[in-house]
């Protein structure tokens, strides 16, 4: 059974367009209570979008209707909401965010009492119990139904764990995407006595991810070089992922981050089962590097929830995605941009080296192209088309080539990834797909 509203990372869409509407969120809370009858208190966090307050109010009103108390920790990152849900014994955590999407989008991510995202089965249960009433509910004085709480333990935990970073004297450029970490990340970096500059720390409700953050790597590269920084760090809107830039302006994505972390932990005999979980999007250069270093690599479907599932199944402590979701089992199995950033800084400090010199010792990526297709018709019909399957099979029958064609879990797109040893061949395959996809989509 396929999910109707939940994607790979919660429920997401354009604000005030179904399902991101007041009536839907009210109905969603009723279904959550029906699915989890014993819940009594829920913790809510949100990013800096102008619509987040309204959604928080809708959710609080809905839970009040079924006698569930709501507590708000205000603007926090997704990993902070996850941490606080578990640490302070809430029955459920709800993060209001559309992650890397533009400000006019929003959504929710739901966490269980362990601070972990709900499974596909849990989300299906909620959808099964969802009764859409499409009724209007008065939002007057809704905020009075929410109790504000302020937690500092997450910050204290990070400061304690990385207390030795005050020896790190390299200059850091920090891009907070005008999102969840706009005020929090600079505060933590100051407490650790790190030398840094900031961008994207003045959220106004509509500038989250606007020409900044993890989805604008060229901006990170430009600003890192312009500021003559040794290291660039860029978060997405809710800070569950991060990308880096070295002093030369080269972008360092999740594949390199995972490789750095895996080798570091293995050399300290801390990489359990000598195992890392990546996704089917990971570069072949990354996969071959792990193999040569006697590190096993398992590949999950795209989406951090699927990385987590494979990590748990195989007793793995480290996993992640090329996009910069890096997951540590010790950190509630939740991608955490600032935790990952501090880990990388710690590794650079211990090795007394630059990020560029560290990456040179790892691997060279094989040519890899990602293309998105906006379609008029159902993406599943194209994925299952016989001509599309023939091109896919042709690629998979070649050595050192790989393909991934999938429907986006967060947007109405068809995503294509092709990689292999020859850039020309990769581009030729992309052209084949583009022609065939257009033909199929136009005929229907």
C-alpha cells in the first residue's frame, strides 16, 4: 500500500494549498491521537518560515480537541527537536519545516518518543485513520493552548563533547540559510571559541534558503574564497544536513564527509562492524574507496529514513546521503548538520591539516549527472515504460556504470542519476533518457 500524503521526509507542500492547510493539520492531529491513543504531551519545533506559526497553532488546536498537551520549543533545528523529544520524555515530536524548499512551502516531520522519524508503516496507519472533514476551525487564541519551553541541554551536550575545538585556529565561514540555526549556530561556535564569519543569520520569514544554504553550493564556494576562510560550512533550512567547502572553493558533499568520518572512526577502532550505509545515489568513487579500505558499504533507497532502517538492521553506527544528511546512531539516528560540522572540525584539528589536503587522500569522483524532469503525467508510467527499462538495462550491463531513476519523495518531479567512467558516455545516456521521457510524456 502506497502512502498518499507522507513522502520520504514527512508531509510537505505549498502553504495554504492542500494538504498544507489548517483543516488538514487539524484532521491530522485527530488521526495521530486515534493511532497513538496513549499520547498525552507533544513537543513542537519549527523553522523560520512565515507560515510556521500558523501551522503550529493549527496543530495545537487539533491536539487540544483530543486532550493532548502541546509544548513549543520555538525555532530549533530538526535534530534539536529530535533530541529534546527523547531527552525530556515527550510522547511525540513534530517539526514544522519544508527543509531545503523555498519559503512558500512548509510541512511536518513526526518523531516518536525515541526521537526517531516514524516508519513507513506508522505513517500508513496515520493515513488510514485520517478522516478529512474540510471544516474550518477558529484559530483565535490558539497560541494560548501551547506552553513554551526552553531547553539548553542540546547546546550543553555539544559544547561539552567538542570542548577541545578551541585549539582549532582555522577561519570558518558559516552559512545558516536564514533558517533554524540562524541564532543557534553562531552561539555554539562562539562558546567553542571558534574563529568564524556568518551569513544567512537574519531570517525574516521569506528568505529561508534564498540564495543561501546547502542548496546553493556555488554561493558557499564564492563566500568561502571571498572571506579567505579555510573552511566553509552550509546548512539547509532545518539544519539536518550540511555541506562543506575547502579553502580552494571546492565543494565537499556527503560522499566525502562520510568517507572522512568512516576512515577516522575505523582508524580509532570505533567503526562498528567496519560498516557504513550510503544510498543508491552515492558516487562509485566513494563506494570503491570504502572497498579498498576494507570498509563495507550497504546502499539504501534515497531518503534518510531508509538509511536509518538499514543501519538498524545491520547494527551500523554511521550512514548518510550525498546531499549531506549524515546520521550517527549515538545521535538518535537523526541527521544533524551542526554535530557533523563539529566532527569534521575535530578531525581537521587532530590531523593538523586543511580540508583540501584531507580530501586529496580519499578518492576522485567518477562523472555523475543528476537531472530533474517536470512531467505532465504520472512518473510511475514513465519509470515502468519498456523503452525506459531498455536504456536502464543497457547502462547496468556495463562495468563501472550505474543509474537511478525515481520519483521525488518531496516534490512532483522525476529524478534521474547516471554515473560512470566516461563523462561523454554519461551525457549520451542522459540525452537518450531526455528524448524518450519527452516522447512518452507528450503522447499521453
